């Protein structure tokens, strides 16, 4: 059975790997991202793998762009099986200069980008009485990280959103999976100069994520080792957090 899948942030990293994973199964995939040249490259590879990709060059922080793209996708597919809200950015808060533009950009993409690309699909899923939604959070959501408060707090907000939405959507047969990755070998982590514990290949990560979505798993932490580290990380003294991980949790 063919599925209709929509993935944001599909021009690189986990989103790109998921697009290839689903293409190998010959599914119809809406791939959305800001970088059109990268998106074209991903679409071409999807076709080679047997997928049926449809490109949407959008900024997820733009509500109208998202709405228009989703309407076009649904007009062609008539249904939606899986939505993966993967688009997101990291970065420094830069609060000492008094300019909120950097942190606001993070919030706009990481938070509004999720609501802009998930909620327009809900009426169709409700009508179908089926659908799977996956939202990519981060292990950084469990603690405020020095100089990355915008990133960690935006991901923490996603955790609460998905918990809340899960209650609302369950009666309509819609599942919601929160994905909390640690270090994944992607464009976001390639410039890190420090050792990244449990670094996972993005293709392996995409396979685990896709399987968890299919099984309607509510929460996924990967790699698995972080399940045991996170409880300790949450209670570490602030002095140790400042000393050892000021820029390391992405």
C-alpha cells in the first residue's frame, strides 16, 4: 500500500534521510525546505530510489506559504498518512547585545514552523479518522543550555505541545510521536569541534524514527544510551553544566 507523507526540513539531515527511506518504499512524499537547490537534489535522488517526490520551497515560519503548499499537496494526494515536522535551527541567543532577532528567529522556525505545518493537516486527518504525526524535538529540551536558551526552550515547548495535542487527537485515530535525538551526523553537527557522544548516522536514525512512527510510539529518544543519561543530566549542578557543556547539546 502506498502512503502519502509530508516532511519539512527535507533538504538535509534527518529530513533528507527520511525522504530517502520512504522513497525506497515507493511512497509519495512532499518534501519542503527553504533551500531550493538542495531540495531539487533531494527530489532527484528520491526519484532514483523509486519515490514520488513533490517539492515545496517554503519557509516554515511563513503561515501562508505553508498553508498554500499543504493545500496543493492534498489537492493532488487526496489524503495524508504521515506528517513529519522536522524543520528546525540552532544558534546562539546573543542576548548580551540587546537584540532579540537571533532568538526570535529560532522561535519562529522551531515553534511556529511546527504549528504552521502540522495544524493545516489536522482537518483532513480528522475526516479520515487516521494519520500519524511526528515532531522532531531534541535531548536539549531537558535542560537550559548556556548560550542556547532559545533552542533548548523551543524544543522543551514542543515536548509540552505534543503531550497536549496527543490527548486532543487520540479520539480521532491520529497518533503523535515526539522524537528526541541526541547527536546525529548531519549538517547541524558537522562543524562541532568537540567529541559528540553516541554520534549516530542519519540513515540509521531515519530508519528508527520511521519504525517508531509506524508503531505509533508516543516518545522516542535516540540513540538509546541517552535514556540513561538524561535523568542524570537533569539533576546535575549548574556549575557542572556551565563547565562541561556550554555549547555541546545540539
